[in-house]
């Protein structure tokens, strides 16, 4: 399934630990952009294919692009998010969900490259056509971990990240 939430929720653990040095919104944007390739193939060929942007070279290009152009896009989205949480129509109890809207260059690059490389690594455990090291060699990691175990570990990472986040937010 393209644009799986499992990629995105796993990044929350990294964000909760490296808060100032990791942009979760850039991380999410990078993951989504990488899967645009899969959506393209679904619409044009009729099947999900993981090709160039699911390699180290292709995902690095996406990461670099997202790290640069993602800053103004994600900052605007975060400001919109915060404004909607702080208006008179929102529930006062949700204001704690507001977040810092400024994204540093370091956090942007960290979020983008962690997002890109974790994406292709996770997909290489699930899809036979993901070969992260092409064109150098065609190695896939399917079968190293079961899909159920992979999904459970990603949900576990999210829960861990949520606990750390809540602890830091309310201590």
C-alpha cells in the first residue's frame, strides 16, 4: 500500500528523542514523495512498482529536494496547524498539540535523509522489487523479518515515541 502510515509513525520515536535536530514534518513529506512513484505506476501500469526512487540514489535525490524545498512548505503547514488549534472554535484541550513551526536546516536534512533511507529499508523488507543498492547489486531483504513483526515493531516505536513526547511535554 503506498504512503503507508507505518513509515510515518515510526519517525515519531526519532522526533521525540532528537526534537530540535529532526523535523518530523519533513520526514513525513519525504516518505510521501517517495511513494508518489508507486502511485504513478499504479495509475499508468496497473500495479505497484518500486523502482528508481526506492534505491539509495533515487531516495537521496528525493531527500535532498525535500530538505531544501520542504522547509517553507512544512513551516507554512505547521503555522496553519497551530493557528487552527489556537482559534476560538477549537477545543481548549487540544492546544497542547501545537508545535514549533520553525524548521532549521539541520533538522530539515536530518528528517529528509532519515525519512528516505528508513523508507527504502522498510520497503525492502516487504517488497521483492525494492532493491536499495541498485544499480550496484540487486539485493532485497524480503523474509528477514515477517511483515507482522515489522508492523508491530513500528507501532512499538510510535508508542515509545509517544511516551517520551508526553513525558517531555508535561513534566
